[in-house]
C-alpha cells in the first residue's frame, strides 16, 4: 500500500492546523534550573492510572509531565510530535505509520520502542480501561510493531477524531514493566517522575534527570489540593504557592491585581459546566420536563451570581474553540411561564421532586442552590446533596444514582460523552450516534463540521442536558513564572514550558 504524507485536507479535518516539524518540548537546551514549584489545584485524582480511573484530576497532573504520547496538542489545538517524530497516513486514511524518536526512553532507562507502544495501546483499549477511553479506540483494528522504531495502526474506517484523541489519556505510553502498579506509582517517559502522593493533600513530581528531551526546569513540583478555594487564594496571597492553576472564586480576582506580586492569565477552556439529567429517571425521560427545566433557569444571572459574570453561555456540548461551534445559548430563553406550561402538559403541575447530587467542586454547590431556587419557582422541588469527589464518581458517574447533577466536562472534543455505551447520563439516541459516526468518517472537513453542528443542535432540541456556561481559564502566577499556557484546552497542566526566574 502506498503511503503519503498527511494531506492538507486530513490535517484540517483533524485540527485547526497540524505542524509536523515543530517540537513541543522547550527548545532552549538549558539545564534544569532547580528549585520547587508549588501549584494550587481543586480537583483531586481518584487514582493515578489515566486508563482505568475516570475524571480529569489524574491527567491534569500526569499527562505530558510523567506520561507522554506519540503526538501532543498545544494551547492552540495544534497537533505536534512528541514521542513520534513524524507520521504518515495511507491514501485511504486507514493506516497510520508512526516513526518513534530514537532517543526516547522511560525514566527507568528501558527503551521506549515500538513493542512498548503496542503493549500500551493494547492495554489502553482493553477491558480494564474506562468505557469512555475504550470508545475512543473504537475505530482501530490492528496495532503492530513494524520494527523497533515504527508503529503501524490500522483503522476499520477513516476517523477524523482518532489522531486528535491520541494526544490525550487514551494515548499515554507507560513503562510496561510497571503496569501492575501504575495506579499508585506512575512510571512514564516524561521530564518528571512520580515522587509521592499524600492523598487529599498533594502530589509531588521530581525532575527526571535522565530525561531524553529537554529537561524540566524544577527539581520538585507540588500539586497542592484545596477543597476550599478561599484557602487556596489565602495560600497564594501569603506566598505559599507560585501558581493557582485555575481561579475558582472569580469574585476574588481583584486581590491579585498588584502586578508587582501577581500576573493574571485569562484564557478559555473546554470545560462545559453541565446540568446533567439522568435519562433513566422516570420524570426526566419526558422531553417536556427537560425543556421546562431549561426554560426555568436564567443562565446569565446564574453566571453573574456564582462565577462573577466571567464565562460565556454556550448552549451546547461544544466550546467556541471547536470548528463546529454554534451559539445555542438562546435555544431555551429564560421563560418561567413557558416552563410551568410544559410541566402542566407533562402532568407535573405540582408534586415533582428531583434529587440534584453535585460534587463538592467550587462551581457546583453554588450553582445547585441557585438552580434549586429557580426550579422551585416553577413548581419543582429540588433536594440538593453535596458529595465528595470520590463519592460522586462512585454514586453518580458509576452507579447512576441521581436525577440531576452539575459537573464541568473538560475533556476536549467530547461530544461522544453522550454516545458511548454506559454513559452516566443514560442518554441513548440512535440519530445522534449516527451523526457522530458519519461526521468522524466524512471525506471532507466541511462535511464533518456540518454533521457535528447538526448533532449539537439535536442534543439541544432533545434537551439532553442544560449547558450552563463555559469555564474560563484564570491562572494566577507570581511575576517570575513564564511559559504559562493561557488556553487550557487539553487535560494536562503542562509543566514542560514553565520556568521561573
């Protein structure tokens, strides 16, 4: 089969642009600068294996820092080389051939060769992986080591999304010798190694002195966890932190306006804050009830009240940074009278009670209280329950024990969150699934964009959820920190570009 370099059409379909020749590691040649970096974080991991553990807390710390991938997404959504120096795609868009960097090796000193990549990819799509990660491997047929430096992946059908997704947790390459213990002791090839995990308190990463690329700039990096965002702000104000990874009390931003002490980096994220519905809950199986809830909530007032008015309304599971974004924020304008009318038509004029179970994350409880009050005004009694993150993952995400919930979905390009089998919303719409499949296998970028816009509109018409707003990225640093990625559009808090001094 003849191979060709990645065509412009395929490039555009995968991402806004792909730069095959650029290197994502700092190209300064400078040695490790040393010192300690302290980063304030809110979302704790529930385990340290991104393949078997759901949630964004794990890749936030480990992706690109400890674990690397063949390709990497930068803050502008460009796909760039990382462990692979280059790749080609066959004319029929089914066969991807990756050439590995000859210098790549694991922190243990073991070679990072094609056999190691194949072992990881087979594990990553295996039965122990989360359902969402297995779903992303769906288009793949075979994975083969052609020679020590070459990996060949054959798809069953063309897929626009697959290479982009490979830059995330589904594509991590861990040291195969450590597979049995990586949920507690991560082992990868990145510029940092795992140091220690004090659950609920911090994760420490240490500089990988034998790193095969440009080393990290810090001897130790601490990701320090705060359940109270005001406590994290206080730690920053008192000099205990160098970085707040995302300011989760935007009302407090004025505390950091002193440019001699702080730098404020404002950008965007892929974090759709979603009022999710359990479609297995009898009342929420009724479209009119879901539409009524959408009409009953004044989303702009909610953002003003709980997030200082910072964060755009979007109305869909698509952030503005994706090519198929459409502003659907007014599909269900605030209209309590319409909400009461729909509830009456659905037979729920009075007496409807719903459980709103939310994780104890900064945006969720305040939003829940606001929503409970507004739904109460149209006749829905809302019982709010706040759960620690681990309990939320177990009871809501895994066991589907809820009526409504609120969570920020930060995974990039994750419209499949509503299509994969066993999704925690219990949403199953064959027309939606078909549109995603047709978009992924489409021949042109224009066709892909059109199909995904149609899918997003279908979700909106079906009131599959209520998309409240998009989380902004507000990173606070001391003035001596450089290399911050302002737009947080991957799941990684990427340390590779950060420096201090």
